[in-house]
């Protein structure tokens, strides 16, 4: 009952926490970010971001509707911002379709096809509910370590006190959480190219984007 399936890839994922709760938390964090960040509120760059985003919105929704499948974006409240920061080469999409692009990454994307590749990747994280999955795994790790501590008569707590070590942090660092993040990134690469292609963009530019990123 705590499993769901990632659209298109059909990968099973843990889903303990309701998506609606994650989306509400993300929307609140997004508004706080907007209020404290220097944004570019007009111009060609912002218009391109919004146009690409809108095309991906429509294409993703149409794809699932025509496939006779549930649209994972049906409850999204899409929004797009351009952050005025040339030092940050990044973009992200919060759960629920809240998307930020930093001006620093535009030097890497170079054109609308490159920008669509990056935005498609970030939107894919939200479509695949990766944040829900990550939060669910963290809850499971925390709950499991607490149960082990209780059943062992407080042995884990004793180890933590003696060594100053955080057991949950250690479990994450040695590979329970991190390998899954790599799976999510690969999955977002794959889905992102599908979404960009469905929206009419040339995904061959994706290779060039990563070559420029490496440089």
C-alpha cells in the first residue's frame, strides 16, 4: 500500500507521505524564496522560460491523457521565476510545479533547446514525485532506527552518546539514501528528454549542454 509507480519508467517507489502535504510545504517554501530573492520580472529570458514551461506543461498533460493514464501534473500549480544570480549555475523544480532558473545556467544552456533540456529534467523530478519518495525514505530510516534502538534496549542511543555519531546520518552516508538519489537523477534525465521532445524541442542539444557544463 505504501508503494507507487513512476510514470513511464514504471519503477516502483516508496510513497508513505501524501503528495498533497509535500506540495503544500513546497509552495510555502517557494513563496518565502521568492520574497527574499532578487528576481528578473520581465524580458526575453523570462519569456523564453515561461514559453518552454507552458509547452512542457501542455505536452506532459496531453501525453498522459491520450495514453489513458492518470495525469501526474493535474494538481500542479505551475509557476516560473528567473533568479538574478550569474554565479549559480542551477535550476530546480519544487513539488507541484514551482520552477526557478538562475541566470548563471543560461550561459550553459545557450539556446531554447538547451534550456528545454534542463527544464525538462527538473520538471521530471516533480512529475516522478522524487521529493515524496525522498521524504518517505527519510521517514522510514528514522522510524527504523528508533525501533532498533527500542528493541536493543537503547544500544543505538548509547553508541551515539559515546561516539558523538548520528546513526541516521551514517546510514544515509554509507549508501542507503545516496544511491537512490543517483537513480532519481538518471530517471529525471530520461524523462526530461522525453518531455522536451514531446514539447517540440531538439534533445540532441542535451549532449552539448553537458559538454558545456563540464567545461
